[in-house]
């Protein structure tokens, strides 16, 4: 793909839109609809509008990027050692940032987590962005529960393994959330970061800052369906027991292309454990 060049004509057009009263978000959307790559368009828009407004003025079209967890995959290894176990590297994708790991958990570890979680399941909830609390959401039809960090010996061992694998401290992770999907249940595509425009986000961020990465671990293999889908990438990760899919997002914005969902289970049962990584220490 050839590089997209920001021409004087494009800058003049951006200024014309600003003079006409168009909001930066609308101009960005128009540029993307015309074929501009989001990152290039956003940088051009920010630089042009800042220059137009004069010295010392800046326009923030996108939130600033944050550090994210990242496994050490230098040299394209087929496996990496994480704390106490060799883990296979099955797939890597740059944009969105997605890595599929094989054999992150042993079968007996998957079974132990399921056994501990099963008696505590309740209808899954999502974050209520108006209040910062939680709510039942029709887009999420699973049942689930949360472990506190290090609540069981297996949880503590798995969390240490994840921290080593992703080079992200245990303290910057939420506790494991276990979800159970029966046939017909799903989690429609969504983003894991917290929308900074919503009134309840400030109270959620106070516990550890933004989410910057997610790791979905498959604790069982359904007979059909239940894959983790990334619509922007046209990618579907098969739910295979012991495997996991990691993805990161360096800012709370769709430009990360981190939209994802859990496809409906068609036959069998699907158990997953999700680990969310925060920018700061989670408490």
C-alpha cells in the first residue's frame, strides 16, 4: 500500500471545513469515508487545525496513546516461556494488535477454574457508563463471576504466568472474570476500554486507569460456534481449551480497531476466563 501524502490542498480543505463550523470528529469521519487511513487522517487534522488556530493552540482529535502490554516476540518465536510454562505463538496481527497463544493453561488448570466458578455464576453484567456501576445488558447473554486477584492458588499461578507473558505487572490487572455460554448465548461486538465521554467513567478510572489490554482464555472447547470475532480485521479466533487470544488498545477510541465479540455458541458449552489489564495499579 502506498503512503498517503498530506497535500496543501488537503490542509486547505480542512481549514475550509473548520471555517464552516464542522466539528473535528465529523471532518475525520468524512476523511475516513473517502479512503484515508484513520491514523494519518487524525494526525493531519490535528496538525492543520492547531496551525490554523495559531501558536500555542492544539486540537485533540484522538486521545493521547497509552503504554500497553506487549509480549516479547522478537525474532518471531514459535513459543515463549512465561513464568513456569512454554506457550505457543499461533498467530500475530499488527492492526488491531492481536496475538493468539496455544497451551497457555493446562487442561487441569482450566477444569479447576471452572469448578471454582460454577457455584458462583450469575447473569453477566456490563459497566453502566452513566453511573460507573454495572447493569444487565441484552448484548451479553452469558453467566459469569469475578475472582479477586490471587483468590485461589490456580488463579495466582495463572496471573503470574500472564504477567510474565505480557510484560505487565500483576498489580495492573483486574481479577479473572469467568463466563459461561450455553447454546444461543453470545456477547455482541463491543470495546473493552471505558468511554471517556460518559459521566460514569471517572469513577471507574479511579480504580486503576483505563483498560489497555485484554486476554481471553478458553477453558473449554464448544462443539460449534463461540469464536472471538474482530469485525474490523475479518478475524475469528476458534475457542480451543487452554488457548488464549490477547489484544491491546493504546487509546479509548475506535481507531484502535479493537472491536470484538463472542459469536453465538451453536452446540456444546463455552467457558472463558477474561483478564483485563489496566494502565495503573488496579484496586
